[in-house]
């Protein structure tokens, strides 16, 4: 059994994550007396009480069974309550396995507890099922989560439904706060918006422990995700400050390693809050001065010192995407370029430009040159124009595939890698 606290101490102290921090090994670690963490996608964090087990998050659909098995090897008491930190499928998807294990043992179903917006999220997932499956293909396609700090997407893309049919809806919900008392263990749940509008974190006074859900994921906060609904960086940062004020001795996130020690916990939470607050402050300052979205995206960033922290690396999401999300949150979708308000068909614009420049292939070859010089932002604009003006050219698709393959390699975030990798595959299949 890895000593997870020791590992996180070392990584934070040395400032280098030269070992995976997000591990999906279904290994259970007893991190304190009566508290276990099963590392999965997402983790389950389990508290043993006199009335049975209280479990925070149930992992994804594919993880439910192995996580339950790992917990059963540690404690065979009933699952008294499942608490969802939020309604993302990697947190609620495994709930069916927990419920089934109680039914197999002829015991009552566990109570399922979560924020009141989770049910509406489930409805939305069903309304947008096709879209979410497409997004998963792009986000986790070949640039699997396994490439990012050991995460593994297996099962996320496999099923016909994005939200597993067996995912249990919460039967006990709350709006702002809720106190739970189970078998002598007191738990305080606090709602805060952040990655989602249905998020909660928990304070367990007996252990001075925080279950942080996805507020802290050992990566740059997932506050920008280009293919998902709105995130809330201001409230997110406030929740981190709130947690930092608790003098917690244990920080138990749903992804990544647990962290111990009040000083260390305070520092990592405050660093994360500072990064988000800076992005919001600088983006709003430019918005208020009348800048366009494009100007802001090219001007606002996070200090390298913060991005280098082993728990803030932009390997999943990245600051630039957060800036876009802040714009959408406070400004709407109009980006300040009047041509984009009611745009032409992209293929018509592309044909016009191709004609002016001497043909689609001229655009494609220039794109190739720019890519070779390392200017992938510009190269991708030109190659999109080239392919949109001549969609059936195998030669242009070949160049496009090559450019996006290279770009995928140099990007750091899984989200960028996913989209560029998808574009490369799209064109690879059309270039033969
Ligand atoms: Zn998560």
C-alpha cells in the first residue's frame, strides 16, 4: 500500500510531480483510522461509522464494481450513504454497483445525498446525450486520460448513454448547507459553485478533514472546458478560501493525492484561489475597458510560478480556456468582431480567400510553413480555410492531419490535445 500522504508531502515539498498523482489503480488506502480512499476515476472516499459506511463519490460506471470490491476487502458494513460531491458521470456513474451490492446482501439501499441541482443535471445529460458522446470522443478519444497523470477514460465512451442508466438520483438533497450525522460521525456539507452549479464540499470536524470533490484536482482548475457548460471561477476561488480557513489537517480530493497538514493544505488551496482570482480580475479589467475577446485571450495569463506547482499544472484544462469562460459568463457569446455576429458560411469565406490567394493548396502550403516555424495558431487558421475551400482534396487533408498531429504533441492540456487529435484523425481518414 502506497503511503499517499507521504507521496503528496514529497511532491509538494520538492515541487516536482515526477510520479503520477492521478492514479486509477482501484487500490484502497486506509489513510487514517476509519477513513479509506480508493484511487479511481473518480476516487471514492469512505468513512466507517457505527451505522455503516459513508462514501463520497462512486467513481465512473466502469469503476463502480472494482471500487466496491476494494472497499469490501477493507470493511463489509453496509453502505449507509452515498454522498455526491457533484453530478459529473465520473462521480455518480458507479453508484449502481454500490446499490447492487446492498441488494445482493438483502439490505436496504443506501441513501443518496447531493445538491438539489444534480437531478436537473441528469435531465440535461439525457437531453444532450448525443452531444456529450461526441464530446467524449473528442476529449478522450486517442489522447486518452491515461496520458494525463494516469487518468483512464475506459468506459466513459463505451456505452450508448453518457449518463449510465444505473446512476442513482439523489433522494436527499440540499440547497446551501446540510448537516449529516451517521453512526456518531458528524458531516457538514457546503454547496459552492465552481466546476459545476451542483458542487459541494464536506467538513468532517472529528478528523479535521475536507472532502473537496473537484474543487481541487491536482491539475489547473477545470474552469474553462471548451466543450462543456459554464464554470464559475469567482465562486470557485471563494470556496477554496473558505476551505483554507478551516485549518484542516486532511484534504481529500476526488482526483489526485490526499494532502495532510494545515499549513500545507492552506498553501495549496490559496495558490489555486490566487490563480483563478487573477484570471478573473485581469479579464474583467480588459472587458470593462472595451477589449475584444481575442485581445483578452492573447493578453491574460497566469504566472509561470503558479503553473509550475505540481498541483496546478495545465495538463487537463488551461488558463486560456478559463479566460474564454469568464468572457462567456460575464459578457455573452458576441466576441467583439462584428463579422462574427452574423457570419458567412465558413466554406464560402474560405473559397473567397482561396481564390484571392491563388488556390486552396497555396493556403495549405503556407499553413505547413507556418507550422514548421512553430506558429501553430496561424497555421491552423490557414489549413482550416484550405480544407473548407476544398473539402475533398486528399493532399490538403494530408497536410491538415500532419499539422494537427504536431500541434497535439506540443499542447499541454488534455482538452487541447483531444480536439487537435480528433482533427488529425478526421483528416487522416480522408487523406488516403
Ligand atoms: Zn471529477
